[in-house]
């Protein structure tokens, strides 16, 4: 879990509350992020190979080492730092949440 504030400063009370909520329900949010990936990554614009698409049908997706980041503006995300998906190279896959619902998924590259 990371809390990011820029410029560097102690996080406000609302951000700390969100971070606490994320930590206390982390397993639930990771499961939601995994299922979101299972659904969304089938979309054509992610350009998965046939082999990668077949991984979406496995009981366990090839996504591991989940981490949470909460930003000072109270947005947050789960990053899967390890994955066999090409789009995860080099920094993983990020699932962004709006409150308690995943709303976006993207591969993280050097530009982000």
C-alpha cells in the first residue's frame, strides 16, 4: 500500500480513511480487479494474442503481486506488478477504481 501526495505532505483525513478502507478490504478489491481484467482484456483494443486470450479462461489469471496506491485526490488503483501479459511489460497492469468499483485497466509503461 502506498499513499502518494504531491507535493510531499501528510495525507488529509479523507485520504487516510480511504487508504484504511482499501487495506481492510484488499482481498475483495483484488478479486474485483481480477474479474474486471478477465472481462475487459477480451476487448479488441488490448490486442492480446490468441495465447493470452486463452489465459483469461484459466481458473487463476497470470496476474500476481498486487499492490494498492491511493493518491491525495482520493483516486486509487490496484497494480499487478507481475504478469505474463505483454501489455504488463515492464511495470505491470493497473486497475483504477472509482470508489469500490473498477473502472479502467491499462498496462504501465515508461511514459506513465
